[in-house]
């Protein structure tokens, strides 16, 4: 029995380029020109389709009511933090 993991081993090339093995490209239906998002997860590099990242973010924030402004909440938190820091100076 062959170890299929070794067949997917890649080598980092010039300018940090990585070639995704043909078997994986075919299984994931990846085509030349497809946009992927690279992110670090612990000690691993994860490549995802941009659409998958967008869906995950939309799912994460779907429960936020439309009348809530996350931007405004962040600004308010930052102002409060700045005020607290100014008081301790």
C-alpha cells in the first residue's frame, strides 16, 4: 500500500512559489487563475478559495442584527480604552 501523503509533498520554490499537485487540483477543481487566500493556522499554511472565506465570515456574522454597527461598537470601545489610558497618565 502506498503512502498517499508523500505524493502530495511540495517544495518551496523561487520567490516562495508552491505548485499544488495535479491530483489535488483535480480533486478540488482548481483551475489556473483561481484566487486562493493564504493564512497561517498554528504551524500550518492553509489555502482556501476566496468564496469559502467569504461564506465563513458571512456565517459568523449572520446573527448580528442589521441595526447593530460593529464599526461603531469598535470605535466606542477604542475611545473608552483611550480615555482610561489618559486617566492613568
